[in-house]
């Protein structure tokens, strides 16, 4: 099934350059290549319409897997084993990561 892995994150204060270097050159490529994802892209918050969230960066990963929980478990195991490079330049106190399955049809201009 097709899914989107979504991560909302922010750097630790004063460690922005280190955070972006790790995320762009290590984290995204490692996840995409280790788990056979179709791709991933990062975004920076441009404006907020509503709600409160301190995270200013969004990463969206294109995932295809049969079992969402098994997929997340594999990422957890790879993180724990050191297969994925970790960085404490990310603020883990505010990050949000979740896996979403498709729900309903895609709406395009008619």
C-alpha cells in the first residue's frame, strides 16, 4: 500500500547548520535508500494558517509497504542498531513523525 511518512522537526537552538547538513546529506538519503522509498523532500514553514506547532521543517517520504507497523518497526530497529545516523542537533522534544495511508481519491482541478 502507498503511504506518506511525515516528520515535523526543528533544530536545536544554535545548531541549525549542523541539523540541516545531517538531515539533507545523511538522514533523508539513508531512509530513502535503506527502506526502498520512492523519494523524500523537505519543506520550510512559510506561513501558519492555524494551530500551534514549534516545528518549522517538514519532511514527506513516499513509502510503499504491506504492513505499516512492520515498516515503522524496521525503522526503529535500524535506528537502535546504528544503521541510521543519529544527530542530537534535532530537537527531539518537539518532533512529530507519523505514517499515513491513502484515504479517499486524489482531487485534481476539474
